[in-house]
C-alpha cells in the first residue's frame, strides 16, 4: 500500500518514531526496556528507533537507571533540548512578538517588532522569523492572529484589531520562504487555550474555555484536548451581544461584550489611562470605579453563562491584562455567574501563566503537529 508516496512500512516506522520520542519527552528520562514495556514493540525495534533518534540529534543517553537487581544496568534516554526548535508568533495591534522554544519548551530567543499602521504584516513577521531562526533548526512555526481565520486558505477573514488586508499573504509568504518548515495560522485565543491545557497549573481538563481580555475579548475552546475552530468563527466571545440597545460594534452587531469588557472600553468608561491606575483606584475604594467594574463583571458573567450553557466546559480561565484587577473583578464575576447559572460553582479562575500564552501555545501546537499521534 502506498500513501503520499510512502509505503505502509515507512508510515508505520514514522508513527513508531513519533511514539518513542513522545514517551521520552513525556517521562523526562526513560530506558529502552521501559519503552519496550509501554509500547509493546520488540527490543530490536526499540533499539533501532532510539538509535535513529540519537542520529537525528533529538535524544541522547544520559545515565544509568537505579536498580536493586544484579546484571546489566539499563541506560536512560532523554530529549536533547537543542535538537530542534519551534517558533510561536503573536500578532498584536501594535507589535509582533516572536519566541523560540527548545524541545523542552524553555524560551531561547525573544524579539518584538513594531507594527506600522497600514504596513504589510508579512514583512514584519519574516523579519522576526529571520532573527529567530538564525543558526537554529526550526521544525515548526505557528502564527497567532486576533480574528476569524479561514482554515482552508489560512487567511485572516475579519478582525476588530487588525485590517484583514494587511494580513492577507502571511501564510503564503512564510510557507514559500521556509518550504521545509511546517507553518500554521491559528486564532490567538485558541492558542491561549492550548497553552492553558499544556502549561497551566489549575489542573485543567481537556475541555475548557480560555477567555482573553486585552485590546479585544476572545475565547479559545478546547474539546477533548483539541482546539475547536468550527468554520473559523468559534470563540468570537467578544461579539456576544449583552445589550441589544447598546452601541454598534465594528462587527455590525449591537451591544457586543467587547464594547463593555475590553481593556480600551473599560479605560474609556473609567477615565483611567492604564489598567494599573484603575487598580490603584479600586484598591483605594473609589466608589465610581467599583461600580464601573461591577458592571463589567455582570456583563462577563452573562457572556460566560452563555458559553457554559452551550458547551459545558469543565473550567473557564480568564487571561490577559485584565488579570491586574485581581479580586476586584473576579469576585463579583463569580457572584453574578452563580446567580444566573444552571449549575453553580463552575470553576472560573485567572490564568497563572506568566509567559506569552500565544507563543508557547503556538510552539506546543506545532510540536504536537510534528510529534503527535
């Protein structure tokens, strides 16, 4: 049998290589004998696969397994962090952020490139990739965009943060420039949710919603551990209407949540110039600020209740700059949610990720694309 020019034997071997690498990566250190026990592969096959991974520079021998038994000691294997790299790129309103991650997901390079209004984004992205890839074997690149992504053409269809025409040729430009590297274009909120699953410390399940509140309001949805994109529109949480008589949004709808709960909307409502100034006023007990954030919390509670009623995630995580408001926002949000929710006490917490969740989520997404089942 031939598939995409490869025989069934080649496909099986590649699948087994990915399986063995994932086991070594997951366990940190593991012996060939333990790989054999877990996978059911023969000792000869395991040895052959491990040797190939060593030759590729992906794993190495790192010591002897402790054992109370006599006889030959098992040699432990580990992943070589610098055996390859993945790049995550976060396209924001005013800048492009790129991070390079080693195979153990430590960050080894960081760069920001300012976005000039009306400038073609692909040029800035290629600049960041050029700097990031210098002297490194790049296996995959994931670019996170704030808006609706067409999964067929890998293009930005619409965004309230960026002009879609400025991002029209990102995928083509990057793919053509790096033909040996797998390139992905994903909604940034989906990548944030992916990062929460892989690196968050809330003990989250594979079914969660991650809400990101910064310049806009978006949501990433994970179902059974996979990003749910729908036809590209899934997760446009900021465009749930919470006030049918409200102002008209850029999307064409009225009273969108983004007009109430995004960072620019909150700062405009409160008259503060930054989130830290608002937090300081809240800390001092400023009644006007407390009432303003109470309104934001109520709107968010209604929006989150809509999501929970539709897909019933096990956890809802809130990330972005809004976290600076701490309990001033989270406590009334939980209170209002419990007042209207069909099921009370749903887990709603702030994200604890301190790294850029878009870039590390993107790097992990590309990693799983290469080494996944």
